[in-house]
């Protein structure tokens, strides 16, 4: 709680006690308000925050007007800083941010399901959370002269695929009112163009105005002063048994300091976590296999692969920087677009 000027009435300066953006008590006698906040016993007072300090009530002449003021930034997520190095957010109680990793779309593939991608983006566009998107590689389908049995047959060229994806991203930006994509990592199919000295990942970053790109990336998100480290890599864990994929992912990242590890490549949709426990440490790490937009149809059987339903994941970020993983499986939800 703190005391602010709340208007001048009949030539007298009035003051009010503000708590969480609300007027608690008003008086012409500032001393009475100070006694209210600081009684003889030890008070429990909220720390004066930047948000309450910027409340400007100097011209308010009626408490009812003050009561009608929106709780300033108390009811809104504020982007304090958004650079390639880090994203700094203020998230009030009751609101959240969401991380949506997007990868393995293989847009030029015959098995690409555009309706599923449209549903994917519709979930993001309708979210009330602040959205953070990472591109996890293999967004496009790239043919290679060096790979005779190329995994997916390229239906149309890279330029047309880029146009399709950019149109969908531009629509999403318009719906959200900002660019949600923070980073992009390259996939194994993307790397095929390196034989022509062409970086598809760099091109995607430039066309979509993405702050950073690489093969492996770290990102930092600071929520209400608490730091989250995100590790991004296209991935390599393809064992057909889920528990073995998860175990390998955990084992191969034990030496990496991060809170959330995201990986694509295997087209699986999975969120899980483990605990690091030691003499002086005890903390939880979160993981995600980020899904895909492929039908597979006869391809999986043809290549003796597992049939994996289309899917994607979401990691919610709470005001205390806590994480919660959610999975969207095409075979478990009613997603068909009208």
C-alpha cells in the first residue's frame, strides 16, 4: 500500500491509500492515512511497485472515479524488453504466457496436412496468453540430389512453400498484434540446401523477421524477475519406444543448464519432466517433443516407421515462472476445420 495525491477539492489537497490499484481509504489528513498504514503493531505492507508508483490520480476529484480506473498494468501482461538476447515479461496473477514450438511441417510434402496447420494456428490466435513461438526446423520440404530415397516427395518448390508459410504467419501476426516468433533452428531437411551453399534457416529468419537463428539455440525469458532458460534443437531421438526416447533425451542433456528443452525431428508429440537431485541442488527440468503436421498415410508403412498422429505442444508460463506442458493430438480431439 502507498499514499498518493487524489485531487484538490475546495482548495484542499486530498490523499488516498492505494492497494493493488484500488483506493482503500481517502482523507485530507495525510497523517491519518499514515497511521492507518502503520499502526502500533508490526504492519504487513505490500512493497511499493513500479506500477503503483506511476498511478496519476492528481486530477481525480471523486473516489468513485478512482474505483473505476482499470488496475493499470495489474490486469495486463507487459513486455518490458524484447531483444534477441532475452524476453522480459511482467505477468500479473491469473494470466499466463504460452510457448508454442512449431516444426516438422514439411509444407511441400505430399503428406502435409494444411488443415491441421490452420487448426494449430487457430488455437494460438484464440489464446488469451502472451504467445512465444519457436520454429523447430523442417518447416519446408527440401529435395536433395544426394538423397535418392528422400523421405518425402517435394510437391512444389521452396519459394512457393515459403509463400504459403509466410501468409499464415502474417495472418497470425495480424490476429495477435505482434510478431510472436523469437527464434528458428534448422532441421535435417533444411540442411540439404547447404550443398548449394544456401541457408534456408537464415532465409526464413529474414523473411519472417525472426531475431535469431542457428542449429542449436538458447533463449532467455524473464518472468517477474525469475529467469527461464530454453534450449532449442531440431533433435535426433527417434527410438520407436516412447520411454526410450524420453530417457535418451534426458540423458543427452544432463550436462546442459536449462529449464525447458525442446526438440523436433521424430514427429512425436510429448511433454515430460525429470528432477535433478543432489546434495545442494533440487530442481525440475521440462522437455518437449514438438509434433508435426504430416498425415503419413502409406509412407510410414512403406518405410517401416511408426504411425504417429499429427500433433503439437504448448508450454504455459505462470507468473512465478512455473511451467505446464499441454499436448494436442489429432486422433484425440475434434479439430476438423470448417
